[in-house]
C-alpha cells in the first residue's frame, strides 16, 4: 500500500473511497468469519 500515509494530498477523493472500500471489505470478512464459525459450531 504505497502512499497510504503520505499521499493524501495527491490521492484526494480517491484515497477516501479506497479507505472506505477497505473498511467495508474488512467488516465483511469479519462477519463472514463469524457466520462460518456459527455454522461449524452448530453441528
């Protein structure tokens, strides 16, 4: 992730969208993991 910390001036709105995308993807993976764990432990 080049320019993640220092390149906010260059990236502008694209950096914000990219950050939001990563947060959504991260939360989605956590929820998927919880769901899978529940499916496994039910059996």
